């Protein structure tokens, strides 16, 4: 009997009972065709990797596609994989992972809160020493400037100016910008004249001053159309001072003036003690109506307006630190307003919330 894988032609017996003529396949290398006595034909392939036309065509096609792609200047599959990897690296660099300076800012904030809580001189000294190791307030301000675009989700002053323009046009407006750092938030809006203050100014145009120490206007003409507290309240360690800051702004605002409040979004979305609804209640008790409220990817922005009612200051509702949302991984940001708030700002009457 002839071996069907070595004979080029002849009469062979296949699978015991099948006999016929074996010839090389005209188009498939290594394959043969068995023609049986009754005229039927059977394809016999080599053992191992399939060598049929379908597979050969796929290989040939893939190779020719790559050649055509190179000739046309188009990327091959390998090039596309590399490009996708490069895009991923670029995306990772712009991801939400905290940068080094944002981590320093967060740590400095934490130390400020610890400093506000403790009365132990030794502990106070330890905290201040760690703050100095971080570079002190100057380093904090520098990090804030470096991370301004990402931390603030773009300039918060731009969003505020756009909202105010919708409400009152480009009518001349005086703004007290608290915590201004370099005082550039409203530079692109010539109709806004900003008076900028900061604890540690990074520009000669910014006055070095604590908001609570700023002299109060002597008359209505000296007051402002808006006070901006952008990423300021969250820096204050004393929880009641945060509430007092909302009340203190009344001294500098004209009737119907605006208060612009900006906080990091997690202060509301990931806090045990503060939510959007709770903050809305606090600002209402502090004498403000919410005109526009918007959350960006990183910030929560509130454009508030002094209430028209004669009782347009604190209604003496007391807000204490009380857990509103449970969760082991939530933060402890809170705003308190109550017993020790400025009596000069408050009005009589009101109720208490425990």
C-alpha cells in the first residue's frame, strides 16, 4: 500500500476499505486530493498546523495590510498599541490622583484644625513646628498658586463673574476678595474692581490683613457689591469662626449685595457633618438667599444675596457639630454657628437647633 503522505500519485487504500487515486492539490502546498473509484474527491492535509487556503489567506492578508499601512504612512497594529499606551500615561498624569502640593495643602489644613482645637502649649508648639517643616504659610500659598487651575477646577472668579453678569450686566462692581493670594481672580473683567486681602499676600496689589481685622466701612458708599470667600472658610480651623465669617461679611456688603462662597466639593459630598441641604439652611439663617448654586468636579460654588427683610442678619439659629451622614471614610468638615457668634452681627429672636 502506498503512503498517502509520501506518494505523489497512484492507487492507494485509505481507511482500509477506501481505494482511489492520490494527487497533489493544485493550490494548497503540502495537501493532496484522493479520487475514489466512484469519482468522489477527498482533501488530505498535512498533520500539525492547518495549511488550508483560508488560513493562508488570513496570514497573507495581515502581512499585506501591514505593508500597505506602512506605505500609506498609517500606524500598524503595534504602533496603535504603543499610541494607546502613551494616551493612558498622559491620562494618568491628568487624573484625579492628588499631586504632591495638594497633599501638602491638605496636611496644612489638618494642622490648622488641630491647632484651633488644642489649648496645650506643648501640642501647639509641635503643630507649629510641623507647619514650619511644610514650609509655613508661604509654602501653603505657593502650593495653592501652583495647583490653582486643578484645585479650583479653573478660576472660580470667572464662574462668579459670568453669573453676576447674567444678573446685573457689566455694571461697575466693587468686590472684596478675601484670601486673594495674588489678587488675579477678576483681572479679565474690567467692570469689576477688586479690593484684595490675604494673610500672606503674594503680590503688592494684595493687602496683608485678617478678614476679622479689616476696618468696617464708615458708610454705605464705602461698602461693596460683593464679598468673595473662595476656598477661605475651609482653611479656618475653628468651626465657629467659619460660621462667624458668613455673618461678618454683612458689615462690608451693601443692601442686596452678594456673598460668593466656594468650598472643596468633598466638604459637602463626603462629610459627616455637612450636606448641601444643611449648608443651604445655614446660609439662610445667616441672612442670605441662594441665587445660584453649582458643583464642578472639584468645587461647590454658591452665589448668595443678602435678604431684603430688615432681619437680614443672623436669626440666632444655633448650628452645632452633629453627624448627618454615617460612614467610616467620611471627612469631619463642619460649619458651626451659634452661642459664641458675634453679638454685633446677630439680631434678636430665633430658635436653636441641637
